[in-house]
């Protein structure tokens, strides 16, 4: 697996060093975890573990597994948060490394902060401690749904 070092400046690649307590799951290709700067309770990132830009940069194995990982992580986040809506957002402009931001959207989110406006909540509702509290429950839900039993790194 080709992974740049932190000196290469890729924020998403640097998450390989993320504390295990922030990680929902890691397999050979994908990682689901909370991310500094996007640590709103119910927000997680699904990222390819090697450096690949855009969906067009994914190899066949990554393409073949992306939808299942996204579905399962969205389902685990939705179950744990009870959110009526959970978004799967892919931009890649600020961090050109293929990843998807999964954001649980509660009923308390006002209409102007729904859809694309939800990204404004990254600053307005950042709460690293509250976000971290959800990780074990999402990890357990994900493991139950997928039949996996532990975080692999």
C-alpha cells in the first residue's frame, strides 16, 4: 500500500496516525474514523488508506468495496445517533485524497444548515469530546452489521 509520510502534506494520509480511539474500523483498503476539524458528534470520514485522488484514482479493489463500506458506516452512524437523515458527502477540494464525509443530521438542525449547509456545522457544533463518545457505539454497530470483531490497523 502506497502511503505518503506526514511530510508529504496530505491531511487524509496523516490520519494513518490517528489514535485508535478515533477509529471505527480499518481494513486493508478503507478506514472509518473521526477527524480533527470535523469532530461534530455523528460525523465520520470514510477514507481510502492509500493516497488516491478523486474516485477516478481508486483501483479495482477499492471501487469494488467502497459502496459496501459506505453503506455499512452510514447505517452504523444512523443507528447510533437515531438521525432521521445521514448524508454521504464527497468533495475532495480541500483535501485531495478520496474520502467521504458522513454526517448525521438531527431534527434540531435548522433548514438553512441542511443539505450543503450542514458543512457550516463543522465550526458551529464542533465538540471533540462528544464526538469521541460516539465512536465505541458506532464501532460496535459496524462490527455487528459486518460480522467483524475488531479494529485492524
